[in-house]
């Protein structure tokens, strides 16, 4: 599996380091995967011309729920 490096603010890194019980690489991998999935779904909807339909409304509602906005 390829490896990437990310930069974090020092304070955040210190807080993460306090949680030895959490597999942070797995947390980040899942977050990246989730974000890419939603972006891909958006691009598919955009390309298909569905952005003005009920499918887009449903997609946007799910997107906002995932971001904690609903």
C-alpha cells in the first residue's frame, strides 16, 4: 500500500498522540476514502445532467448530513 505524509498543526499532533488507543492512519484513510467517494458521486451526477433533479437533492442532503450540517 502506498504511503503519504500529511502536515498537522503541532497542537493537533500533540492531541492525537495522547490517544494511543486510536489507529489514526486508519481514521485518516477512511476519511479520505469517504471524501473521494462523495466527490466521485458528485462528478457522476454532474456529468449525467442530474444536478437539477431529485437525485441531486437526495445527494446534497446526504452530503450535508455527513458534514454534520443537518
